[in-house]
C-alpha cells in the first residue's frame, strides 16, 4: 500500500467507527422504542392543519442560481490552491498571472451582480 | 512535507495498533466533547438569559445530555408516509460521519518549538498527535463540509413535507455560498505556510505569536473564516435553516426519536470541530508558552483553552445576536466576503512575493493596499453608476422585486 494511501487508512477507520456509532444507536432505538402507528402520525407536519398540495413541492429558481455561481468559485479554488502552494517558485510572474485570473473571475461576479442575480427577490 | 512518520517505514501490527488506538482516542474525545458541549451551551445560554438552565440530571445538570439521549432512544420513530424511506434513513449518516471526520485532521498537541517536529513516541514509533495527516488536509476539510451539505439537503428533501424542503434548499444555498468564502479565506493561510497539511500549517506558526496566521495574515482572512464558519455551521445569527418562526424545525422537522438526535449530535460536533479548525489554522493550534513541567502537556492545554474560547464565542453569538434576513445573508456572502477575501489574497500574495524579492517593504504594503482600495472603489462606483442608469434609487430594487414576484 502506498504511503499516500496509508494516511487515509486512519480516516477510513474513523469513518467506519462513526458509521458504526450511528448504526448502533439506530438499532438500539429500533429495539427498545414502541411502535403504535396510526394514520394521523404519518401525515406530514404542516402546523397542525391537513397538508395541502402534492408530496414533493417545487422550490424557486433563485436557489439554483447560487448553485451555479458556487460552481464558478469552486472551480476557481481548484486553480488557486496549487498556485498558493507554489507561489514562491513562480515569483512576480505567478502573482501577475493570478491577478489577471482573479480579475476575470471578479468580472464574472460583477456581471452576475449587475444582472441582478445576486439580488434576493 | 513528509506526512506522518508512523507510515514512513513499513506497515506492521504495531502500526495498525497505534492507528486503531489513535482512532479510538480521537473518537472518545469527540463524543465526550459533544456531550459536554451541549450541556455547556445550554448552561451558558441560560446564564445569559437569566435562567438557571438544566440542573436536575446529575450535579449541575451534567447528565442532561445523557438523559436527553436516553429519552430520544425510547421515543417512537415517526416517518411521514410521503417520505422517501431509504434516503430518509441515510441522511443522518451523511450528517454525522463528516462531522466526525473533520476532527481527524486537527493536531491536538505536540511540541513544535526548539527543533521538535511535533512528534510523540508511542510504542517506539514516532507519530503526530492528530488522528490523520493527509497531505491535502485543508482540502479534506472543505470536502467534508461539502458532504455535510448532502446530509441536510437529502434529509429535507426526502421528508416529503414542505417545511423541511424549504429548510433544506435554504441550507444548501447558504452553505454553498459560504463555502466559497470559507475556501478563499483559507488560501491566505495556505499561501503563508506553503502546505495543505494541517501539521505543517501548525509547525509554520510555532515561533512567536507574530507567526500565528491571525496576525501574519492581518486578521482579515481570520474574520472572513469565522463568519463563514458560523454560516457553514448554521448557527445563529445565520441559523435561517431552522428558523423556528418560519420553518418550524427546518430540515429536521419530520425527524423524531434518535434519528433527530443524530442531527442534533452532528450540529454540536460540527461546532467543536470547526472551532478546533479555526484554532489550528489561525491561532497556532497547540502553540503557547511552556511555564513549567513537560512541554507536551502545555501544548494540549493551550489548544484546549483556545478551543474553549471559541466554543464560548459561538454560544455567546447565539445568545446575543438576532437572526439575519435571507437577503442580508446572501449579500454578506457574495457581495462582501468573497470580493474581500479575493482581494486580500492578492494583497497577501504581493506582500509575500515582495518579501522574497527584497522589495521596499513599506512601499509594497502601501502599493498593495492602495491598489486594493482603488479596485474596491471602482467596483462600488461601477455598481452605483449602473444603478443610476437603470433609474432606480435606494428603493428601486424593492419595487422591481415586488413586480417580479407579482
């Protein structure tokens, strides 16, 4: 096993332990809790009145726009992290290069801002 | 840039035993920490609101969390008949497991000064005092907070009910927005340390207090990170996800019994790990003066003290600040924090390049800052002009907004 992967072995053990804890508690709960199902109990909660409409509601488009913008900045992060690690090697060239990159991305944000996408309506 | 020396030469049963021991110790710390954190939060909030708080279960109410847990285990588990059952069952796992995993990259002690590399001897092997030290520690942190979004999103969506759905889409938009700010503010730390590994980041801050990243990066990334972390944790004043007055319980409205307990657990666990991450990235982790006795103990002690300060601050925020409105929240994230951290990143980059190249230091500082101010002013000016051209005034946005909705 490569040394690179061994560092994640502990993470895997930890994840297993965490998953086990959840499973254990759930099983314990399943073993000891009472179960007296009734029609009323399985109705979706809507402040006490009968639920209206269909099962899965639709949410507004504005949430989706923030997801799109997030992709922009997450991809940006993919480029910025390696750059930050090797900045000393690149020197002034790296700084100017990243300056240009960030300005272009900032233009994207300004465009979104100008278009009123960031405005919560 | 070596990684944990535990894995450097060969892999045998001793290494495996140490590995499992570390996982068990870390696990215990998190679980015990969470039990005390819930008690601590309730007690401190009670004090701030002039109440007594839990005082029945055990001395000073210390057993309150256990009592609540036992109660939740014995509660009937209700699932709405419209729920997507498998996903409904899966969501607590997706919430709890990343909360645990973030803690793996936190160094909880170790001596980093005087030529030491922060390692401790354990059964004749050297290892770091952290559960794991992946070479991409900081990215691991960001990845885990991304996965936590899935837990909340799926929990709300699979409930087949309106309040949870609204709570979860809100949560997703909020966490995703602030994750961008979170990631960009960490870059400044990475830039100074030259490494993504949390062990190396702590080692780079080991000298004096002026090496701590909160001072070395001039506090701006620290503030951005703290605000973004609070939003990422869905804690007040950014707890719109579970705004009781609007959404009942938010994404976990339909959860009951121990399944609800899981989300509760994950929330407090995240608070602890995020405070630990803030201490690690910005406040030197276990760095601090050694007064007497073995330095190893002082490292862990300083780390715990700093951690407690942040835990208290999170509780304090909850007790004092009113909740943000959703548009204010989004404005703060996208229009303030992200441009600020992007600009600051360039300033920090310019300063560090300038130091390497031997430029005139005050000149570099003044140049970088004035460039930052000029671009900020240009940005604000452009927005102002654009708004004027549209013929809107301060309230122009509001009227178009109502038109759009109508």
